[in-house]
C-alpha cells in the first residue's frame, strides 16, 4: 500500500526512476524495461502498487521539469527501437 511509504521515500523513488531513465537513455538510447524499474522500486519498498504510482509520478515530473514524455512501449515497438539488444 502506497500510504505506508513516507512522502520523502516516494519523492526519492521518483527521483531514482527519473535518474535511471535519463542515464539509460544517455548510455545506449534503448528503452528501459519495466522489470528494471520494478526491481529498483522493490529494492527500496515492498508496498503494493507502488511501482505504478512511482512511474506515473515520474511521467508527470519529466513533462514538468524537462518537457519530456515518458511512455511505456509495447513489445512490438520495443523491438523496432532496438530494445532487444
């Protein structure tokens, strides 16, 4: 449950997901698998539904801070972008 995680922890997790996305994009440009994001979030907290909430907040912050849109790709789109490397 999301309410078991403090606001500071949630903000830190959103920042960590954003950092992961930015560095992964800089490193090789390949999309980040949702499993990697889930692994990052679950390493800090076992709260149910937290990963989806963190991703949604990261999407909002990316748009507000950088003007970037963070989207989830389908497996077909991921193959076309080279994520299967």
